[in-house]
């Protein structure tokens, strides 16, 4: 049997039945106040039934002003607990590990959506964002931690911190965006301080068996590959997280920075010492052959996004037939509806060139 179907021990207690994680996909189908909609519940639990060893929610914002898109799931208030509790229970009933991705959009929060100027580590004209006060940074840290506590209370197995794609934690990591002059800006140790304090706070506040992951991206938004590699290595050496999720945009590409070319981005991270931390990747894994190729390159798990949109049961289809051929793009609205996407999710997917045919 394929290595993809071997179980994976995340922390000595929580085990994935296989190496497939569902990507935390933006879908715009939660209720406007961030509470769980029937559409969101259906979409996620359908993937758990379809065989994913770990089902991760879309980005859930930890502050109301950190909302990044319409219909985003929230975790900033106890009013979100009933829906989150129901979701966690259903995902776990299908032998899938239940994880919430914790998120704050920072300067990428649309002003028209949140009703005020978005925040950023420092003033940013490009994003029309204002710099955060030190007290606001402390509050952001505490709200990430409180949201993790809320996720555990709801019954989730763990959380992932969204430190990628130019959102707030990534903005702090970026030397281009973060122009602070206090302990959260300047040298990389300071720019990564907020992420580390959130990790430590969750470890201090949640149970020892609560799964903790971090998502990083090594390019765009001012990211430097050398800094992200060092951060990834240090996080794995320190062992305070259980998994590291490297979002590479394309798992087959080489780095943009010339000095690091000659091998893929994936290889740069697969070669790192990881201790007990489980390393996985996301980025244009679309069919069984690509999934097998990537898992053979030394990572512990793979994450599926578009492939999971097209086939809610991709892991089960792969298990039944290692040579199954996924549906080809573009697909019809009817196909997407049959795969559990709501009308709002389908309309969002229209923004992806060549995805929908009608």
C-alpha cells in the first residue's frame, strides 16, 4: 500500500489515519457574524467522510477587525462555540483529526468589510493601514491564545497558526512590511517574537495533548527564504509545535531567489532536521501521481486544496485506485454543487481562471 495511507503520529496521542490533510480553503460561506452555517458544516464534514486524515477549517479570524473576506468563519467570541462544537464532533466521528486554522488578516482586511482602517505592524500606505500600538500587539497575541483555548473547549484536536500569505503574523515576519522599532521589529528575532509568544501562550494555556501547527510561506510579501528556513529549523528544533505546514504555492518550483536555485523549494525544507515535528507541504498537488511523487521526497504529509474541491473523497478514490484520473478543469457548477460547495463558494471560485465552465 502507498505510504500515503500509513498512519501518522502527531504528538504521541493524536494520530492521523493517513497522510492527507485538507487545506484551509477560503470559501466565503459562513454566516456574516462568523457563526457556523449549514453550508460550511456540510462542506467540511463531507471531506472528513471522504477520507481525509486531518480536516482543517478555513481561516477563522481571532479578532472581529481581523476579518479578511466576506463569509469568514469566526472564533473570536463564545457565540461561535455552538457551531464549532458541532463541527468538531462531526469531523471526529469520521476518524478525521479536527483542526481550526487561526487567522487575522491585518492590513489585508478590507476597510469596507470591517468598517475601519485595517491594522499592520507599522503604518502602511499601500494597504492604507495604521501601525498597531504596543498594547494592540499584546491584545492580538492574547486573542490568538484565547481562540486556541476556545477551539479546545469546542472539542477540536488542535489549531494551526496562519503565519503565511501576507496576513498579520506574516506581516510581522516581513522586513519590508514590519518597520517597528520596538521589541517586535528590526532583527528577525524580534519580527518572529509575536509568533513565538503565541506558540508559548498556547502551550501554557491548552492541554499537553492539544495539537499545534504553524503555516509558513517562504516567498512573496517580503519573505526571505534564508529567514524562513532558519525559522522553520528553529521551530522544529525547539519542538513546541507538532507540525509545520509549508505553503509553497507550487511544490515543484525552484526558489525565486537565484542564490537558492538548483533544487526545489520543497527540497530546501525537506532537508531540515525536524525532530518530532511533522513536516508537510501544499501547492498544486492535483492528482495521485503528484501526491505519490511529493510524499516520496521525504515529507510526512501532503495538503490538498483544489484537488479536494474537485473530489471531496480524493483520499478514498486514491485508496481504491492509485491510477484514478481526477476530473479535468473547467468543471460545471453542477459538479461543484455535488461536491458540497454552496452557491457562495461556487461564485468565489469564479475568480479562479479556468475553473468553472458555465
